[in-house]
C-alpha cells in the first residue's frame, strides 16, 4: 500500500515508469499567447503597371495614438528582385525580416543558378503566417509581396495575421483598403488593365493615394518610401518622399461647425 | 408624451442574460456625399438598402426633402433617418408658416442636431444637410450623437471613405454646377463599386440660389440587371392544392324597400376636434 | 413591471462584462459555391469575389480546384472549400497532396467516393479546431455518372444531386430544390408530383448562370465573376461568366 495520497489513482510506476510530476505541477489553465500590437505601422499600398509593381508605405511607427517613430522603413528588399511591404506590429515585422534573412542564406547556393523569387517568398510567408495563427500565436501583420513570377510577369500578393491570402492588380492593407483601393482600381481594376498603365502613371496614382491617406488616416505620415520592381529585375527604392501639392486652403472659408459666422 | 417606451427594458435585459439575441435595427450600408459649387450645392446618394448581407431594396430613396429648398441625405438606421427627417420637415413647415419666411438651412440643422443630441445617439441617423437660403448655399453633416460639421465637400456612410478618397483627389475650389454633379456622381460610384454596403444607382439633388431644387432620381444607372438565360414561367396547374371552393366576391342581394325616412340632424354638428 | 416576476440573474453580463480583446483565428471571406450532378457530367461553380467585411479584396480569385488523377481526364475531381479562405486553401492543398500520394501508393485513380471519405477524415481530424469551411467535391463515378458530395465543417457528408454552399447558400438552395429536384411542382395533366430528371448540361449551365446573376442582385457578398468547372468524359472544362460588380 502506497501511503502517499498524491500517488493514488495514478498509473503504476512499475508498469508505466516514473510519473511525470511536471504534469501535476503545471499551472492552471492554458498558456496564454494572445497579444496585441504595440508599435504599429499603417497601410501598405501597391499596384501593378505595364513593366512591374509599385509599392508605398509611410515611415511612421505609432504607439497607440502617439506618433512615436518617424523614420521606420517598412518596405524591405528581399533578394534582388522582390520587395516585401509590412504593416502592423513593428516587432513582428523585425522578426519576419529575420526569417527572410535566414531563408535567403539557407537558399543561397550560387552554383545552382536558382534564386528566390516573389512567389517563393510569398509562399513561405503565407505558410509562416497560417501556421502561427493555427497556434493561436499570430504575427500581427498584413504583408504585401511584390516582384516577378518565374515567367517574368509581375507578381503581387497579400497575406495577413490569419493566413488569408489573395492576389489582385491593386492591393492595400489597413486604411489603404478603404481610401487607396478606390483610387487605384480606377486605373487597374483587372489584371489586363495593368498593361495600359505606365510607370509614370502608376507613380502619380501612388503619390495621390499617399496624400489622401495622409489627409484622412490619423495614424499616417506625409513621409514615405516608394519601391518599384521592374520586369528587367531592378528594384528602385525612393526614400523620404514627401506628399506634394497638398491643399489645406479650404479651411480658410470654414468657420465653426454650423451657425457660427466669425 | 412622445419619445420611446421603456416598458420592455427589464424584460429584454433578462432575456439577453438568458442568451436570447438582441434584435438589431437595419443599419443601412450607404454612400452619401455633398459638394458646394459656385451658386449652389449638390447632394447625392446610392440606392442600395441592406438588411445585413441581404439587399432589401435595390432602388431605395435616401434623399429626403426637408423643405422645398433644403434636402437631406441619410445614412445609418433607415427608420431613424426616415422618421427624424419627416419630423423635422414638419416642424420646419410650421416654423415657416409662423415666421412667414422660407426656412434656412441652419434652422434645419439646429432642429435636427438638438433632436439627435436629446436621444444621445440612440436615434441612429447620420445626415448630410444641404440647401440654399437668403444667406447662400450651405452644406453640413450631422452625426447621430448630435455633432455637426461644415464643409465644401462631405461624405457619410459605409462607403464614405471610398467617396472621400475621390473627393479629396478631385475636389477643387469654385466648381461649376456640372463639375460638382460629375464629382458627386463619381464619389458615389466609388462607393457603389468598392463598398459592399452600397450599390445600384446614383440619386442626386441640385440646389441653386434662387432656383427650385431639382431632384435627379437615378441620375446614373450603372447596374442594370442582365437578361435571364431561361424562362421560369410555370404552366397552369403546377401548384398543388388540397381542395377547391369558389366563393363569389360580390353577393347578389335583393333589397326590398319597405319605407323611407329622412331624419334631420338638426343643429348638432359632428365633432371634428377633440 | 416585469421586475417583480423576474429577479435579475447574478451573472448578468449585460452591462458589466469587461471587453476582452483577444485573437480570433477565423474570418469570413464570402463567396458562394454550387454543384449539380447530371447523367454524364458534374459541375461545380462559384463566384470569384474575395471579401473581408464590407471590402472587396479581389474581384478575381478562382476557388474551384481540380485534382488531377490517374486513369484519364474523365477521372479528374473538382473541389471547393468555401468560408474562411485560409482554412479552405489549407484543406484543398492538403487534399491535393493526399490524392496525389494515393495514386502513387495504389497505382489506380482515386474515386470520387474515396476522395469524399478522405475529406471526411481530414475535416474530422480537426474536430477540436475545425476548418471553417463548407466543402463540395464533384466528379464522375466509374459508370461516368456525375456525383456530388457536400460536407459540413467537421466532416459530416452526403452524396447529393445538387448542393449550394457559402454566403448565399440559403438563397440558392430553395431555387435548386424547385428547379433541379422539381420540389413543389406538380404535373398539370396527371396531378402527380413532378419527378426530378437529369438535366441536360446546356440547361444546367443556363440555370447556374441565372442562379448566380439573381443571387448577385440580392446578396452583397456575391459578384464579379462566376467560375464554372464541368467534368465530363472529355475532362474538365472551365467557363467564366461576368457578374455585376456593385
């Protein structure tokens, strides 16, 4: 007879081996991994044009409603011909950058003539994002991947913290989905429309969208980066771009909120 | 006393605690805009009314007449928009009769905002008020809690951001009437195509100084229904029935007149006012 | 007035519950799917709109997947998993992999009925953390007849003549009951209920297009394009049909 009550009702040691008391000593309830983001980046916007893909993201790192950092870079060049744009939690963004760096090193065999393209990076990221959501431990981001397909056509894909993925000739995360998409869809609504849009036209629309976002998204900045991936395999990063030709003149004619005259 | 009845408050609270769902009012997904131009103001709206994911009305009217020269576009709870505009419209008419003048837009604005503020947001009406009066063309927006806003261009509803993106990139000061109409129509269309809560057609109302307001019902109709590929006419007798009984709607009754009396009601008048 | 009859429960959470901000691992991405089996074909259709909330993510995201199979093009199986698209993708990818390995391991084509049973075990395998999808599998049986299997999120399934799934399933299904299975229709001459007969493919295609264009009118999630995959003895044919975009 075992006189130690804590051993009663347990599998016999002589049959099942030593009882793992770690189970007994485990804390109450499940482990909590739920998180909320702290330093965040707002929208990333992107659209295809005849010779590639163009992306933009502003340089603000918000801490709640505090404009905490004004020099965050959220468009990351991965390899030679892919750009990844990340919105959402900044710490998770940096972790994703680490993962992508590792992926690139892991895959770097100069002799095999193969190198990672946008669809491969997108596939990798969407698996990471979906697997983390399935562990209820998400990476709190919405990500755009832009680059080239293996056949040389432009590639643009979206993946978010739930592992939801989709492609479209114009995509935006965050407030961009409400404010920038309607403007971008006016010129590239369908995949075929991208062929009729030049780089200059695309840049004009992207700049316009960033301006509208600065007008209306309270967590945005008028300083941003524009990345252009062209089909000749070139990535241009235009940094510290400022919103141009903003118009705040209408305010002059407005007094009060209704009946006020002066 | 007017207002809401709270008789069922306690009961509803109990039922909610027991796990019964709270009935939700139809919050209509909508795009509405307004824009001023030289000598007038224009407002516009889409025509989709939704009940959750279902389209309740494909061509509803979201533009309400407050007075002959003041019009209002409504978003939010459909019934609240309808009732609050009707109520204030009536009060505006009484106000016009007692003062002997056409009502001003600021009067309409103040009456609406005071009513909405009193109900602390429970009357879920989000409105764009516009019109022309002796002080010129005016454009305002009102939120359900009673706050108001002035602007040269405004948008409200679930498609407000799609519309505002268009307005922010295309608006310029001193526009012609046609430019303002085109801009508003384009802003509503941005909502129609990009916001699932908005759809179908564009309604528009143009109010110019010293001119009667013009309502352009279905100013644009970019969503005509396509022709069906098949016919779905059922041959007579397709629907089953358990029994058949034919009842004449008009019964032929023969009246025999025995006597005819004519009575005078004398001086007694029918009471028409309690 | 009701207060004297009902004492308020001690655990009333009407006004007092704290708001918990926690991660919810599911979303709804809209879309609607529809499958009909005929005498010598099976058809699986779905709209290509992908949404979250009131936004359209993309107007064109084909969602009907084809599983290539051994034994000729007529053995191809079409599958769609509609609901939370990340789960739908994961399920379809895993199924495609398992189906491919089945053909390697057994050196014979995967029958639609075996595929359906496989889908059941895969769905039930995640019983405690389900794939949030309505799944439909369609193809031809050994005799060349169309067959359709539909599944609930945790693997309960049934073989059917026709089935709609997703956002607007509740709008489509009564229409299919009436037009495909002839429910509530009586023969005018005999007074007997009409019996469901196999519809010719031409008629079915018209019916499917009408069904989707009508549902587009009344359901905000449905629109943009209709993708129709038809399995016949010639193999899988794809057709696209434009829908309204508002």
